[in-house]
C-alpha cells in the first residue's frame, strides 16, 4: 500500500509500505475512505517535536472494514466505520468512567495517512453506521474522529451550559469545531478569538456571536470588556501554547471553567495563580469514543456539518502539500482522498 512517512522537519514523503495485517484477535484492518492532516501533525513538521527514525503519520480516519480478528464481533467486513485517534477496549474501568482515551489498553493511531490501516482494540474503538453514508457526509464523519470530538470535549470539560457565555481560544479546526460544540450545548454567547478573516467567517457561520482579534493581555482585556469585567463562564483552549493557556485562564470568571485540549507545548501553570483564581481546569486527550454515537447521529441527521473545516482537498499522494498549506495557513485543514 501507499502512505505518508515523516523523515525530518518539513520532509513528509509518500512511500510504498507493508500492507497492514491482523496481529491480534482484537484488530481490524480498514480501507480508508478519506483521511487528513491534523494541526498536531505540524508540531513534528515544524521541528517542535522529536521525530527519531522515519515513521508513518496520521491519526484521523473513516473507512470500510476489510478484515477483523477473531475477537471482533461489533463490526464486520464491508461496513463503514468511524474510529478514534485513541483506541480503547471500552470495557476497562477508565472506559466505563467515560475516559476511553485513557483506556488501560490504549494505543494511539499513527498510520492513518495511508490506503489501509490496522486498528487495535477494534471491538471498543470502531462505530459502524447503519448503512454506507453518502460521500457528502464523509468529511464531517472524518472530523468526528478527532477535531469535532476534541472540540466537543473542550466544551464538556469547560462545562458549557445552556444560556452561558463561552470563549474559544484558537481558530484552527479544533477551535472551529469547539464553536459548534458550544452552540450545540446551548451557550447563549460564543466569543471566538481569531485574527483570520476566513476563519472568522466560518466561526460566525458555526454559531459564534462575537469575534475578538486581540491576543495576550489585550485579548484578555477585550474578553473582560465583553463580559462586564468578570470573564466568561467557560473557556475552550484549543491551541496548546503557553500564551493560549494564559489567555484562557485569565479570560474565565471566578468559578468558571477552562477546558484545554490543545496538545501542550512549553505550558506551565502557576499553582498560586490557579489557586486564587477559583477557575476550574480540565483537559487531556479527548475521549472521542464516548461521543461517537451521538456525534455521528448529529452529522447524518444534518444537524452539524464540521466537515466544512476542510478547505483544501488533495489526492493522498500530495499529502506533503497538505502539510505545507496548513503550516503556511493557506488552509485550515487538508482532506486527503486515496
């Protein structure tokens, strides 16, 4: 088969790889319908995460079941399935508590920018649709496998409630998905922090009521101005930088909550500052599997359309251009078609 392999910062190549095989009874092999490049893939691309030896890339996927191990009964060959970037048995104590992304048998997907992929823990990870959905739904179902699920987790962790005010820090695919999540969870006011006109437009179409272009102290001051000097009930941090975290914590009101879902890079939280702020802080890898059935239904019913974050579509063999376009902010998110 063919797939993306990262060799060094700025060096992703499309290469011939070994076909995936069933290695354990709990495995499944699926043929990817569509895949994509994630914003978190840009960390190693930019040299901000170690790469080590060349290795495949990609952790978002939907596709068709080709083969299953003897221990997999929840899906069968021919079905269209949506999975999560973090696999889970969906039966351990952590899964039962709703944190499948911290499953005791968790494995992170990392080979999905390819024609075929092996999915460990398939029984507890994959969710099959009742029938093969039309191709017009594939981008949104792909978004559900990570960015939409992560945006939903941001809203859940920040405890967005009906009638509340929510702030979304970050205007990438996760941040834009978080706007959808805040709207779906009933926020009355959704303030999107963005400096990019095309992303501002999409945020407003997804449900944002206000746009704040300022960052840092100026951005915090602007949020305070918009919230009567107090701050927001919920802040959804969808970037992962120190600046974004500080902006999120200082934009929340006393008693408010911050949900942080951006993969942290050089982020440190001052304990004294957090203690006296009375702000709640929760985050981590999104338990996407918890939300999959609900989000799939919302997509197929037409209630949400997170696939609109894909503003660049490329053949899979042009995956490197997808990385470049996102790195240069020429694209929000690149969809890859095998």
